C-alpha cells in the first residue's frame, strides 16, 4: 500500500512525571479539551497530538503519558515506549515539573534522559500559583536546563511567556506560518465498543505503533489521531475510546465517563465514522446505538 505519514510542522513534546499538569497545559496551549484531565495519576496513556499556533508560528504539540516515577497502571511500560518514541521525533521538549513538590528523584531521572536526547529542552515549573510553590522554582535550576519558566497552566499564568520561549527554539528552517497550500483534511473517526480492534486498525493503516494496543478493555482513553496521505488525499484518522452502555459507563467512574464524552465529540467532528464490529460476536445492540449516534452526527458509516 503506497501511503505515508505527513509531518510538515515542527513538533513540541511535553514530558514530565504523572500528574504534573501536562494534559492541562496541552489543552491550554491548543485551546481544546483533547487531553482528558483528572486527579488520577497516569490518566494519559497514548501520545496525543494537536496543531497549535502562537504569534503566527504553527507547530504540532504532543502530550505524553507520565513516563517516569511510580505508577500502578498495568500498561505503564507501554506508556513509556510510546512516550520515548515521541521524544525521538521532537524538535523541542518542554520538561514540566510540579512547583509544589519541588525537585524529586523522578525529575532527576527525566533530566538524565533528556540530556541524552540531543534536542532543545526548556523547563516549565507548573502550579506556581500555589503558596506551597513559593521559592521552590530555584531548585530546578540545578538540573541545568534553561530557560526555566514559572507557569500555572490551569489559570494560563505564564503560558504566554512559555510559548515565546518555545517558538524561539523551533528550527529556523521550518515554515513559520500556515502554508497557503495546506491540504484539506478528511476527518475519519474509528468507533465501536471496547476491545474490538480500533487501535490495531489505526496502527495497521499507519504502519507504526501509534496507539497502545492491549487486550485489556478500556486501554484507549483519549482520542488518538494521526495524518495519513493516500492517493494524493489527506486524512486525519482518529482512534476513539470504546463506548459501552450508558449504565456501565456511569457505574465505572469519572475516567471512563470523560473518555466517552471525548469519543462522542470526535464523532461529531468527523466527516466519516468507521464502525468497527467484532466478527466473533456479531452486531450487538450497543453497536446499533453507536451507529445511531454517528448517523445523528451526520457521519457516513461503514
């Protein structure tokens, strides 16, 4: 199959321990609600990307899962692999730390990894609006990264200063504005119940391990998207979280509820919804419900 991924814009990757605010910062910079934000450490698993713009400069912002520090997530090792793969394609890395906690051993571990990555790194000290963070930003200078920018992602404090530093580090030979011949994209959402193979299909189309794949239902939480070029057309393929019956989702707690909301939002924005069904089980009532939602959203189904 003659197709390839496209990556015309420079890439900025957010890296840090679980629960330091990477997803909050991602949503703030992209002016979206793409990354799910909860108080549960390790909420983000897959690598999430979204176009971003500041002062006329465009780039792709990437949110990674918490790759370092203790984690009780059974898929943590897969999260680490996906995050390190994102680092390999980074033009600039934003190393996010928690100003309330100060410098901790896991931050030292991340710093050692980033020094070996041979990519420009700037440090963002988050949550500095909390009185517990007063004066603690100075601790992070010993890691040797500059500049160090104090921010509060939740309230947008200092985010503009951070973006100024980001675009100053972007490769000078990249296009610094929106290209006039940017191809029109067709948005395709892959939808279905949990564990029917949506992430495997995305990976097969891209010929790379873009989405984390595991037999455990609910592996995908955020929507994961990637650009695919096929026969001179450009597609944005979106892998969504599996949608269970409303009653089961309500009983499962906040995380799955948010995942389903984000998945439904992706369906609403899609031009085409690809409905995936497990052939070993056949079509179910829940498959019919999901197909109905896609039809109501105005998507074609297949």
